């Protein structure tokens, strides 16, 4: 786990790996960044049963590097940030079976020593944003919607400490960035012509210094964002008004050893809305029922006997029927059912699938669904 000698020796973590933005389409394809073996795995997904079938893997730069990943609007192109070699890898996506093909220019440098980490794409699919964990930057790229090729914008956010999680709101007007070392979550406006980010404000995710904000999930109504704090072992709720952030609450009320990282939002039919987190510290997951937007209840712990091992990335399918988490320590993705019959005790474990042929050596990190 993070800062403890596991796969993530320096940080704690896709765009859509924590489901910061809604999964486009039906989610018939899935992609996983294999941090340890330097690959990205592609899957097809049965949208009725939720079952993932691995279709293959392809190189994505140096080993112990691939982390954040995102797809463009329409899921025609996939992008993977490699934290170890400072590159963003670019692929075209076969819409039928998820096969990945490197673009004519297969990668673009994010800058030496930047350690690109997490990625977000705006809803229009015209801009891509990447956090640079080591050099304290957030870089904007223009996306050529015909070829998928990225072009780096010369104007970037600088002066952050260890920016990590990033999310773009559903309107494409605002971006939110978690600075893991500073304990701050930043809000930026997005120029709809250039993609340049302009700071609006920042808040401590714990309501005061000492936090370690990680991944970010958006409330569909746009009035809140939810942020995992790994060191405190809590979920932070921040209010959003015209892009301006304000501290709202923490859940649970006290700190814990859970080390939550990945995060996902779901609306479970006939039950309620929920936030789910992947807890690296205890190899479990949390389910927070929302009694209203921005109001999480005390979490229910689940996945205790379901072979979770360093659970990291989280994604919920567009149908709100299934939940998936990557297991860095096991080399798998675990699938959970969100059937109403599974609650209030939490999602029901369905199965796990390997992300490569080399067992737990793949170290899967981020996960997204598309198409």
C-alpha cells in the first residue's frame, strides 16, 4: 500500500479509475492499468451479468508505472499515464472487442520528472488533464477528436506539492484536484476554448491541515464532491457552488486504519444512493448510504472474506448493477452485485478475474468501463 513498501512506494494511486465522471455508454468494455508489469489489460463485459472477460494486454511503458487511465468521448481512444517513465500512452479502441492499437505517435512526454499519475477528460472529449505527482503540476492536453492524438498546452498549473486525484464536473466547466501532501483540494475553472485551468479556491479536505486527499467522486447533482483521505481513513464531503469548494463533513466521524483510496458512486434501484471506497489498509471495502446529497451515513464494511488484496481502483457500471475493484496484491479485478437484496449488508461478491497471465505480478491499479 502507499508509503509502506507495497506497489505504491511513493503515492497512494483515471481519470475514471475512481469513477470521477460517469462511465460513457453501456460499459461493454473495460480497461485496467497493470502497474507492476507495465501493461494495460482490455476486457469485454456482459452488461446483463456484469462478467468481465479478458481479451488481451498491451505494453504501456515502464513496469511499476501505469496508473491513471481514461477514454475519450465515444470511447474511441484510451490514454494511460505512466508514473515511472513520464509518458502518456495513446491507443485506439476496437469498439467490438476492446483491442488496443497504439496511435501513430504511441506516447507523449508529460515532462521529465513529472511522474504523471491520474487523468481526467472533459465530457466533450476535447481536453485531457493529468496530475504530475513529482513536479507539482497539472497539464492540459488538447485531444484531436479524429486521430486521438494529444497536443500539450504550454500553460499548466504549477506550484502544487503532490497532486494526485483529479475529476472534471459533468458540465466541463470545473476541475477538482487533490494535493495529497498539502492536504488540500483545489477547484479550477476550465477555459472552454484552450482548456487552460484557472484557480478558484482550495480547502483542506479534513477541514484543517494534516489530510492526504486521494481520489474524487462527483455527486450527480453537482453540489458536492466526495474525497477519500488515505491517512485519516475517512471520506471527506466538500460542497460545490459555482465551482467554489467548501468543507462540509467527514464520515465516519473518527479516524480509522482503513486507508480508503478508490471511490465510486452508485444509485441502487429501490434502495438508495451510495458511495463505495476501496480500503487498502484492511483489504475491505466501505459502503456509505447517502440519506441525501452530501450526507453519508456511518459506513458498512464488506468484502471481508472475498479475497481482496490491496484494493485500489473502483468503478460502478452505467446501469448501477455492479461494482468492480482492482486488487494490486492479487492481480485481479473483483466484481460485486448491487442487487437490492444485497443491502443493507453491502454489495454481494460475484467473482474475480485475473488482469494478466502472470498471477499477482500484474499489480492492477486503475479501472474504467466504456462503450
